[in-house]
């Protein structure tokens, strides 16, 4: 599963490879198909990017249309064929500088594509065969064998992003909508929650080692309100101070909540973000979903 998440995150990075230039396009373009303005072109020159409405790469546009139609029709094999997964993998490995790297198995690749297909199928129901407000970007100079593209467009009233790739005249594209784009962020939030819980748990264990035991029981704190105490009176005060040092106060950031359970002298800790992502210590692995204030003991 970690390989699949990593691939999805990498594709997202590729899709915004020219984000600085795209920001200028978005600000200048109310109708992107016919408004690639002089100021936008100047920005593209600065960033070494070619920008267009997509008409100069008709094969890539057709590839995207084919995938959307296949998603609308429930045609997984057609969607996969237009994506060209082998070229996708090659482009990912080349962009990462690891052309000899480990490859996904066919089963793993199908899982990635199936998840994307399912997400795109939901919004592709409104696809009418046309792409509107297309903004295509590609580097002026390519350093490898594969030319990469960033494409944003409307189709059936839905905004999409696509990472395109071309080698020897063969085009493929990986489509993303709001659902697919949010997945890497969600995975990162889950990982951060787990890491925060581990940091808290270890800090509490260190405090106990230095200041003695904490009475068995449960304790809940707003992390953002914890204060650093240079002269704690006991292990619990030391633990709270140690956690405060881990999460420097920022009034614009919700530092989350900390739940601590001491049972038989052992430490069980949780951290919960303002969005509800929960991490637990000891960490129980990728597939375990913690329950707030009920750690697995």
C-alpha cells in the first residue's frame, strides 16, 4: 500500500510541476481557451515553460477525451489503455531519477488505476465530449526521453487536472479530479498524526524516567495550551512541558489534542488534529484505525 500512496503523491507533484507559472495563468485567464495573454506569455518565458490552449498537442487532448468517455461508459480497460500505464511508470521513474528502480506489480498498478477510474467515473457522468478552458504547460526543454505536460481543463462542468507524458509520438495521461487530488493530502495528515502520537508517547516515557511514575489514569490536554516548565514538580508536569516543547505555540495553528493513558506504569498516547486525524502510541501499523480516548492496550 505504501508504494501506491507514494506513486499517487509523485503524480500529484508532477501535475503541478509548473505551479508558479500556472498561478499567473489562473490570475490572468478568465477564459483560458482564448486568453493566453501577453503577461502570461512573459511569465512563461521567465519560468522556461511553453503554454497553450492544447490545440498544438491534439493527440494528448484526444487521449484525455478517450479516458473521460471510457470512465463515463464504465469501460475500465479502455480507460487503462488510454492512460498507457507502462509509459506512466517509465515517466515516474525517469522523473525521480531512478530508471532502474523497483517496479509496481501488475496487481498493484491495476489497483492504482482502478481507484483513479472509480473516482473519475463519478464526475465523468457529465462529460459531453468537449474540453473547455484548457491550460496546457510543458517545459521548453526536456532533459530525458519523455516530455511531461500539466493540463487543467473543464469537462462537463467539472474542473480536472492531468499529468501528460509523451515518448516517440505515443501519448498517455493520468487524470485527477478533486477527489483524487485530496487523497495524498489525507494520507499525509494520517501519517503526521501517527508521528505526533509517537513523539508524545516517547516524551512522556522520558519524563517518567527522569521524574518518576505518573499515577495510573487518563489525561486529556489541549496541546496548544500546554506551557514549557523548566522546574516541573512531578513526572506529569514534566511530560506536559516536554510536549509543549515539541509543539511550539502558533495562534494560527490548531495544535490538536493529546490523550494520555497510564496503565500499569505503561504509556499509551494519542494525538488528534482539529480535522479529526488520530495517531496512537505505540503505533499499531498502517491498517489500524485508532479510536479517540480508547487506545489499543
